């Protein structure tokens, strides 16, 4: 179970990293609201939650565990960016 969850988390991390770098070099642009996490964190969450739901629906433990890893990584990143943008950055600005 742990290897499949880890594989899912690493996959979500790779997708996040890849999208971040496409944005940094200017290949992809998207609007960004300062208080919300960037789109490159939402895409892995959507993919992970979809994979998790698919695994549950198909009753396939492997797919479900992989989706669980993707979702766990993505929720942590969204929480990280939400706290960073709404607490840390605002404290520094004051």
C-alpha cells in the first residue's frame, strides 16, 4: 500500500513541478489570484481526486491508493500555499 501511495504523491509532485516550470519560462500563462494557490497545485488535486474516485468506483485498490497519494500531496500543497499567501506574505507586508 505505501509504495502505491508514494508513487501517487511523487507523480503529483512531478506534475506540479512540470507545470510550475512551464509557467516560469513563459510557455504557459494563466490568471492568478493572490490569495489563492496557483493553478499548478489545483490540477494535480483534480487529477488525484478523480483517480481516487475512479479507483473506488471500480473497486480497484491499486488505482485508489495511487489516487490517495496524489490527493494527499496536492492537499498539502494547497494548504501550504494558502497559509503562505494569506498569513506569511501579509505579515511581511505590514
